[in-house]
C-alpha cells in the first residue's frame, strides 16, 4: 500500500503569524506532523491524497490521514490492463470511511502494485462540521506549531535545519529537518498533540 500527496496544502501559518520566524522553518515544523509522512497520522491543511494498493481491501475502508473532506475518484486496472473509473453512484463516504454499495461488484484486478487507486481530499477545510465540513484547524495544532517554531528560533541554531552549505560562487543552502531538530519538534509538540494522534 502506498499513500502519496497529489496536491499539497497551502501554508496555514506564515511569518506574519509568528514573529521572527521564516516560512522555511514553519514548513519544516508542519512537515514533521502533517500528512502521510507526519507523525501525527492525520492531514492538517486541506490536501489531495492518493491511496493505492494491489488488491481490493474490502468494502468498507478507513482512509488514512483523517479528517476526510471528500472522495475525488476511485479507479482500478483490470486483468487486461484497462483502467476503469468507478462511478460515484457505487460508493459513498461516511466520516473517514469510503464504502462500496452492496449492489456493486468489484471487478477482477490485474497483477499490478497499484491496481486500485483512491484519490481524496483530506484535512481541515474551515467549513462547519454540521454542514458536512471538517471544521477549522484545531487550536492545539496551531499552538503546537507556533510553540515549536518559537522554540527553535530561541535556540538560535540555524544548523539544526542545515543539510548543505556551499560557498562556491553565489553560494547555496538546502534545508531539511535534521534528527536533532526532529526530536526537538516532536518533544515540544507532543504534549499538545498527543491526544490528537491518529493510529491506523
């Protein structure tokens, strides 16, 4: 099974929200907790994901990286290598579940590593839950990101994020979250986010 980001979320916090913190730092902190690669196990900013697998996984599927906003498409590849898009009348969404209606028969799949592909939007969409939305980003998530960014800024160690620093000619910097920074981010945010962690 594979889950990938098709359309990433827009930043939900900017330097205007956190004094003296650049967007790269904010994005690095959010990247540690958000989406398929984040340790929180859920989508935060609204994003499009694709979950793919080799065989049908049953008729009721709990989609990874809740909360689920909507199903975009379900497609599969048959034994002849022909791709089919499942008509949306054959499935529905209830909460974070995609379920196939009893009258629909699952076609035989070809022997491919990603024979079934489910594309969906996940994250917080700022629409009221009562109206079918997933609501605003929870306050504890926003606070945890701000707190972690401020903590990293207070440390004053840019090299926590530095992977490459090249001075030949113009110069070049490439940033990633190092193991040290990842531990700081995790520890600083865990108390706020622990209750929101989604276990698949």
